C-alpha cells in the first residue's frame, strides 16, 4: 500500500508543486503589502492582488487536484500504462484505495492548509488595516439582520470548508465510478460517453437527495453542514467499494 | 554455432564436442563444461545439453563424477576408436557423394590420391 | 506448474481462447506459436491474472491464479508500459518496490548485457531499447514462471543472441519459461517444447528434439505444416 501511495503521489506532485509556487509568490506579495501598510499605495495594491490570487489558487487548486486524479485514473485504465498497476501483486481494492486515499488526503490537506493560511492572513490584515475590520462587522450585522441564525464566524466557515471538501471528494469518487463503469463495461459500446455522464449526474442527484433526507429538520447551521459533509464522506466510501468491486470483476488490461 | 533446425540439436553439439575430444582440444581426463555452461556456451536449451552428456556417457566418451562435474574419458584407446568412427563416417559421406556423381570406387581412390598430392604441394 | 482447464475467453461475440486445456511443467522452455490473433496473448494474460476467463480455470501450482500468484509469475507484455517520467533507474526501483523477488544487482547485470544506462529516460528509448528494458526488468525477478510475450520484437539481429543468452540463464530445472514470438527461428535452439495454437484452440504440444529425430522437422517446418504457407509469419 505504501508503494502504491508513493507512486500515486509521484504522478500528481508536479501540479501540486506549481500551486505551491504560486501560493508562495502571492503570499510574499501579500505580506510585503501588509508590511508597507494601508497608507502606502503600492502596499494596498499588493495586498489586494495577493489576496485575490490566494483565493483563486485555493479554489482552483482543490478543484484541479480532483480533476487531475480522475484523469490519472482514466489513463491508468485505458492505456498500456495500466500494466504498471495491474501486474503488481496488489488487489483492485488496494490500487483504487491508494488513489482515493492520495486524492482524499491531498484535497483535505490542501483545504486545511488554505483555511489556516486564510485565517492567519485575514487576522493579520485586520490588525494592520483597521477599516477593513469595521467593514467586516458591518457585513456581519447585515447578515444577522436577514437571518437571526446566521453569524459568520470562524466555526461556521470551518464547517462550510469541511462540508465543501467532503462533497468535492464525493464528486471525484462519483467520477471514478462513472469512469470505471465506462472502461470496464461500456468500453466500445454506443453512447459510452453519454451513459457515463448520465451515471455521474444520477449519482450527484442521489447524493443530494441523501443529504436532504438524512439532515434533521431543525438543526443548527454548523451541525447541518457537518452532517452533509459526513453523508458525502460515507457516500464516497460506498462509491469506492462499488468501484473496486467492478474493477476487480470486469476490468482487464 | 549455427544449427540446422531439422537435425536434432543434441546431435549437432555432440558431434562438435566429439571433434574437440578427437583433436585433443578437450584432452583425455580433461574437465568438460557443466550442463548449464554448455547450454549457455552453445545457446541451447539446458535439457538438450543434459541429453548430450547422457549420450556421450553412454558411448563411454565421458564420465560424470558426483559433485565434481563431467570429465573426458582417460581411455585413449576409446578416443582412438572415436577418431576412426568419425573418419569412417566422413568417408561414407564422401563416397556416397561421389557415387551420386557416377564415379566408381577405383575412380574415387584415384581422384583422392591426386587431391592429396595437390594439397601436399600447396 | 501452470495449467489451464478447459479455459475460454470471449470478447463480445469473438472467442479468443476456446476450451484450452494445457499443462506446462517446470524445467522447460516453451515456445508458444500461432499467427497473430490466435489467442496466445489472451492465454498469457489469463495466466498472469490480468484477465479473468469467461469459463474454465487457470491454475498456478494447483490453486487458481490471483493477485497472490503474481508474486511468482513474471509476465512481460508486448507493448512498453512505463510511466513517461521514468528513467531506467526509476523503472528498476518501481519493480523493486512491488516485487520481493526483484534483484537490483541482477538488474544492473542485465542492463550491462543489454547496453542500457540507468540514467536513460524511458520516454526517449528506441523501440529496441524499450524492448530490452522490459526483458531486463522481467528477468531480474527471481520468479517461478516467466512469460515473455514477443521478446524479440523490435530487437535487431545482433542483439537477439544477447537476449537468448539472458533468457537461457534463467532456464533452471525449478523454473518455467514461456515465450511467444512470430520469429520462430529465434526460438529453435532455446526452447525444448512447442505449443501450437490456432484460432483460440490448442493444436498440440510437442517435444522439439523428438520432432527433429522422428520427423526430421524443425519447429518452423511444423509451423508451416499446421498453419499452411499463406499464414507463415515474416
């Protein structure tokens, strides 16, 4: 399993390195801007650009890590490269497990990393740019006025992040299953692509329905988010088992 | 060594080894390559190589000493006999070729004598 | 050691392997012969547990082949399959990571024989060099069964002697070697048995020296006889 994980990571590290590089540059720009302070025109500009780029990398990074993982799986199943995995004395459960684990960890860790970085940067920003804190408070009050239950604090944002990451992981798992089904059973059949896509949509609808059904009617927002995240995670595990089972029975190089 | 794939390979290698024994390249009592080495040396299947030693042993041309390897027989008389056998076989082929060309025995001997003289002069 | 019992593999309407019962023993080098599409590769893939039979069983030492048997059965596919980022060294490490029977020092020796360098990129290897690399990786394992699918493909005339020598070095009484190649002449001397397959069906398994002794036929002659002149490979 260790060896499988190592090579799954090896297949995706390059994209991650690029994201890390962009993050580092944006963060440095942001920090220089902070150091220059609100009075400085360049400082303000650097902070804005840095923050914007960081936000984009956080969103796109997590997105692309998932997409890349699906593409890698697709390549491993549909090209001769697949021999590298299937000739080893490892089961389909282990092979797909390593892929899921590598991808899940990448998504969760990069999510956690960006959440922490964002938290630190915003704290830093407020301490230097006092006016922004006032703006934030005003925004909070407004939200509170609309709905009494909503208070946008760190805890809610954390729950929101967790729920988002879990549902993204479930989405990637759905793509895995759809792709494995298409490679193992539909390969060469008519409407292969459309059927694969329909399966994917169907699974998404199913997850949404499950989340709605399993979430209790009256529950706090944070708890609700966590429940939805938990359902996503459980659904991912189910998808993984189904995918590996299909791979084991029907897939051949 | 280039093999004729229609003739048993063990026979071809065995003949080559016999030639080495007759010419003294493999001296009486000398150690012969092991079965695996023989296979690698001639690029042949190891089972074929084993068959060759079985055959040579059966003909009394070599003997396997347990744990020591295979050795050429020290019986020089046997080697002498092998030389005669091989010469006879070559002679048979030679004569049947000439017969195929319509030459009589006497003509063949005459031709042979002339050729031997020519070779000596060279 | 390796045995298929009434094995069948279908791809849709096409039957690639058709009720083949075949038992291969340790201590022999088998040449698996047949025109393209006769089912050699499919049989090997089933033996390597890369593909499941539609019917019948494939057994390795009496037990059905599985992920477990891959530890002892080394299979080399016809096509190159390395990850594009790999160097010759990376490929060796990969095998080392996954196969307990892989020997790095044996790999180094084989690379020397094949005139390959550790630092070469697999992506830029010529087809002949990639073919040699596959052989080196497969033979550097101390497996019980080696199945090489078309080991002479892409390898030039001069290097074939080298390849044959490397293959022969693994041919010990405990091991089973199975080679498939359309270059029949290349296997005349190194194989001792031939397996003839036609249109997914097993035609015969014969002892090559017996064939030469009793019928004065080479393996290539028998091939021509079975498949007819039209089908004789280049």
